[in-house]
C-alpha cells in the first residue's frame, strides 16, 4: 500500500461521496466522521462543520490507530482487504463507529495491479455476498443500492 500511494495518485475518490456522507451523518446525528482508508483525504474538505478523522495504513502520518467517531466512512476500501483479514477489518470498523457506517464497495476488478502482479481488488464478490458478510459481522443494514458498486448505509 505504501509503495502504491508513493507512486500514484491513488485513493482520491472519497470526496465524490460527500453528499451521501453529509446526508447520512445528519440522519443519524453524527457530529464526527472517520474516513477509514482515506487515501489522498479528499473527503474532509467537503464536510464543513464536522470533526473529521483520517486513517489509512498505507500513508505515513495517517496510519495511527484512530479513535471512535459518530460515522465511519469506508469508500473503495473493503475490496482491497486480504480475504482472510476481512472479518478482523470489519470488526475494527464496527468498533470505531458510534452511530453508523457508510461503505461503497467495488464489485469488479480494478484497473490497478499491485507490485506482485495481483489485482488491487483482492475481493471481487457479488453484492449479495458482501451484504451477507456485513450482516454476519453484526452490521445493521439500513439500506443499500447498486450503482457503480455497492453503496451501503449501516447503523451500529
């Protein structure tokens, strides 16, 4: 991850979901947002009035373990997790979310290849599979939509 972030403008899609994040934060009464897997941190500037934390294990300075926030946002993150570590990451996200979680999950291969030749989307599964994983990890799914990927709004 560190090599990928150092080489490319990778991880810059968070800001494109600002409207959904703002609406959900207001809906659940969250005053703080954690951008989990923040990449280039394009979300925070678009959330005026919110305390925004940023966490990304692939970026030095943003890799310190975060504290809980009202809303945890994980956009274009979960598909990059090693399959055997998914449950641990989902538990980590749930432990950080005081009121809710908003996630956007890609359902297809990425155009990006890792240094080892592997596709950067390490988990490519159906929307149904992802919803089952989230439910199995005790997320309360409020709603979901299929757009360019799976959009999921969850309460804790």
